C-alpha cells in the first residue's frame, strides 16, 4: 500500500470508526462467543502472497466484532472507564505517522519536550506542589508511563535504590545483597497508598500516612489511577491533600481524562531519585547535550527503552476540551453515578455497599451472596449491559462504573430498569 | 468534537500524514533546535476554554515539526529501524477506536484470541520449534510485550520464580529471601543471549550456550530485538539455530517487520512458567471461563495490567504484505547495506569494523578515534543524513543502519557522497 492508496483507505477507516462509535449502543455490549471461537475463523498460517485491503476490512465484522467487549458502549459499566475521544485518536494517528522513538532528547527533541511541558500543564491542573513541576526551580518533574503497574514498579525500584544508597552512605563496607534482602515495602491489600481503589474507590488517609513516611525516610508512592482525573475539579481536589508528603504520584488520564490508552502520568519530587535507579548510557545513545543538565533523557525514567510520542494525545485533548470541558466531563460522570445511587437507595430491596465519591456505585440486593451472584450472571448473560463484581468485607457486591464518554441519564435509567427486572426474577426463584 | 466533525478532521489528518510521509526527504533529517526550544512556543498552562481544531493543527508545523528527528526519512541511518507502514497505521486507528483493554479473555475475547493466533502465525514464519506454538499440544505460546526490555525483565522474573520453586521443592523449609539473594544471572555486557547486538549486530553462539543452560537448569532467554525479523527468510533462519534450547525468545516486529511501535513478540516454552510468576486474580477480573484451562488471560504474562489491541497491526501487515512481501522487504534492506559496505570497501581511506550480516554497517576512517568523532559530528551537523556511533574494542566506530521503508539505492549513494566529502574536509584539517 502506497501513500495514494492510504489516502483512500485511511478516509474509509475514519468513516468506519465514526460509524462504529455512532452506532455502538445497537451492539450487544458483551460478546456471545466461546473460548477458541476465533481460531477456526481464520487460516492457520499467514498468507504467502499479499491480500487486498478489501479482504482484510471485511473480516473486521466477520472475525473481530463478534468477540469484542464494547468498552465504549454507554451500556458498559464494568471495571473502570478507559478513555476514548476524537482529539486523542487524531493525535494518535499523527504519533503513529511521525513514529519516532523518544528514548533520548536527541532521538526526537519535540517528543521529550512536549511531554515535559504537558506533564507540567497537567500537574498545574491538579494543583500539585511546585516541587513536582519541571518548569520551576524544583528538582522534580513528570513522565508518561504505560500503565499504573509500571509506575508503581518504577517507584518501588527507585525507592529500593534510594534506600540502598542511604545505607551505603553511612556504612560503605556493607555488601549490597545483605541490604536488599532486609528492605521492607509496606502496603495494604491494594498495595501502596491508594486514592480510589479498584474494588470500591476507597481512599487511604494520606495525610496520616505521609508524615510517618517522611519521618522514617520511607519512600511514599501514591497511586490514584482512576480517581486522579477528578482532582482537576476544585471540589474533588481535597481528596489529594497529603500529596505534599509524597515522593512520587501517578494516575491514568487513559482512564478518565479522555486521553486514549496508554497514558499513565507519573511525577517525582526528585528527578535524580529515578535516574539513579535506571541510568543506562551506551555510546550509541550519547548526544551533545546530555551532560549539560538542560535536557531530559526519558529512558532513565522507565523500564522500557523505546517510547511513543504520547504527549501529542494530551496536547490535543487539553486544548480541544479546555480545562472547563474536562471538568464538565468529570462532573457529568459523577452526577450520573449519583443518579444511579438514588435509584438504588429508593428501592428497599437493595443496599449501597460503599460511599459513592466519584463515578463508581457499589451495590447489592439485601440478602445472600448467592442471590447477588445469580443476579450478576443474569445481567451479563443478557448482554445488554455489562458489570463486574467485587468483594467487600466478605460480601459479593456489584460494581456499577460510569464508563463511556456518551453515557447519558437515559442509559442509566434503562440499566436500572433491566437490573430491577432481573432482580425480581431472581428473587422469585431463590431464597434470599 | 463529535463523530461528524471527526469524519472531516480524520480525513484531513489522513492527508496530512500522507503529505508528511511522501515529502519527508525534503526535511532536514535531524532537527536544528536547542534544549528547551519548545517551552517558549506554547503557553505555560492548559487553556481554560476549548480551542478549535484549526488552532491545534496549525501548531504541528510551528511547534512540533522543528523538533522532530525524522525516523522515517530515507536519510535516517541512526540506531536501528522503527517500523512504519500504512497497513499498521490503519489497524492502529481501528485499535484506538475499539479501545478495549485486554487484561483478561472476557475483557475482550477477540483481543486475546487474535493475539494468540497472530503469535502462532509469526512463530511459524520463523519456524520456531512446535513447543512455542500455542495451537499445538505443546505447553508454550506467545505474547506481545511493549518492548524488548519488558520481555527481558519478564523472562528474568519468571526465571527467578522457577529457580525458587525448584529449590523449595527439594528443601521446603528454606526461607525464600535466603534463596533469592544467592541466585545468579549470567550475561555478557549486552545482557542475556543476544542475536544481533545493538552496537554491531553481533551474534552469540547459542548452540554452545544452550546445552550448558539446559544441563545446569539455567533459564535461557534469547533476545533478537532487531535481527529476529530477518529469520522469516530461509537464508537467515540458520542464525536462530539453537532456539531449541531456549526457555523464552523475543524480537521486535516494531523494528524491522513493518508493524508500528509497540510490538515486541515473546514466546515461552512453558506458559505455566510465566503465569506462576505474575498471577493476580481479584474478584473484579474473574470470569466464567478462566478455570476451564481453555482461555488465556494475558495479564499473567506481563508487568502491566492493561493492554491495547496490538495484534490487529500484525494481522493487517501480515495479510497485506504476505510472507513474500515481508521477505522481499528484509532482503532489500540487507542488499542496501551490502551496497553501502561495497562503497566503503572500495575506498582505501575507510575500513569495515564488523561483519555485515543484516542491515547494519559498522565502519570508520582508518586512523584515530578523534578523526572519526569529528567526521560524525560534521555528518550530523549537516542534518542531511543522521548516524550514531558505537564503541568496538576501544575504537570509535560509525554505525550505518538501513532504516526507512522508503530507502533506495539512490539514498545510499547520496549518503556515501556526503560522508566522503566531509571525510576529505576532516582529513585535510586533522592529523589521522
């Protein structure tokens, strides 16, 4: 395929995507396939000769779509949201075409510099302490990681490296293996300090944890993967109080801030803490500016060496929504969750299982775990809406997360109608 | 931006991309900017109100392009290639629109199943031993990682986990920390067993290393990040001999197989070795099929939890090029490298510094490191072509890697003309 054909096929793909997203709620949100369904639909080996684009594109509906869980359907209420917006998709097309690998400043200065400035923009939207902003006299800054898991691992490795350096500074003769085997990482059953846990969107008391960590020289990493996006709204920003005690912090704009996956934003108070843990400098990656102290080489901030031009997505989204547009988006999701909460609370057969702080509602039928498990199974087998469960204090609980960009009040009410209808069936059949 | 505006803007972006790639060789391959150039070109904070798409798109040429190193210019010969093809870009657009997060089979069955089958397709193209193919009675299979660094880390963690289990099996009372601090990882200065090192594309003798690893029950991981793509050609497949001793193997189709970044393909001989190291099973990720043994939940195979629908890129590329088209592509790059090698060998002032096996030529002026460092600086300051150096046995060496999809003989000859012209200048100025 040459550029001329790409002009034609690319435009067809744009229409295919717009059609898919405009009509997504007509599709069953959860697929009706059995494990192994796909293998029998396509050949066992790659073709020897090239096929045409028509051959490939017609297989999207035949092979792929029957097995897709439609995360962007307004009837998708499972897990947590994953972001999807048109500005982010346009930026990602451009990122793919430029296709640079930004492991060093010189490998593509724009890729590194836009990332640093976008991390500052976002840090300022969250009103992070100045220490975390690169464009100040502080020693911190931000980096885009792939996922929160990677950010947490990077924080853990940097913490270990800092702890070893601290101990070696006071006792230089001590063997390093003897140190690392004695280090302790403190966590809850959700790991590190978490703002908005996955099961129930619960919040750790970081204003209590923080001073202890600081006094004991324990690295404090705060993960707000889902909830972090909401901190751009002044009314939710108090949830982040205590950030001033943290050594590192991350959340996922690819969850709830309209920046398509992957984009997990991480800030550190001291750049040198990260770079000390990961530095690698072969000759083929050296460049004139790296000793000047003026440039950032992001390969020292992460596990991978290669990296995409992901800040373009942030730039397009922040500018085309504006801070107000992003705040409106967060508030709308929280309102929809509150609307669902009210519907649940108005029905005596149900109970709310955890505080509804943001866009997640944890609820259940009053009664046994069994009756709730059966209800959830019926809901998902209907394929009209999709939810997943969690376990809270031994209880089987249903999670209702407002996820899609296009979810409206009518979808929430339709979902509740379906849930109550199935609940009636289940309650007639089962003791509860 | 709604779907209607996306139809218009998406088509404009398709044209912008086609224009960029069709005219890329008119641009200086290496940017002429100083560190910090970008920050002054854009505001210090995100806008409160939304901006128009026109505002954003006109800043691509003003803000971004002056700082881009053009990896897909036919005059880019630095590092190693990063893939860029139209079928991969089309697939990536679709992947962004579907926007599912494939951490479990149920989270989007098509995402998991296409990946498993594409990894089989690619494994068969490489003629991997059947053990590594999922659609057989073997215990292995493939997974797409983000980068070779992540694949190596995953292999290392899986190896550690297996070693600990082996030792505990014979001595169950032994404390685990006492075991891990005694484990040893063997590597060269390029790490693990490598086929095609980054500095010079050198090959480890895996037919010698393999039997020792197997006899000593050492996990053998083979990294062929760049070279791996060439193994789809029968004439280069012998370079992979010894793979039968490996526990895990990876290479990067996002380097040299026309699948845009990120796509690092990794195979393991025993799925259970990986899953044992990474398993995580909270209730909100459980699904009906996971205990059946029929499905793959890829979150157990990697560091991140979330993952994109990356196998679509492989599917589009393999079908639209066909195996023969991909082989032709590899062979063309190797021929271009051989052409460059001949030009170097025909000039008495230069020498070839390492065997030219694939698409990389390591060469230098006969003489001091200083004269070669000066030559490279002149080359890159000219911004017409871009190369990076490496160090081989204490010598400063220039690396010439055939990178872009559109590189032709005329670009190679033009590059050589420039290099020899600058070499003459340098040799007149400096003792050598």
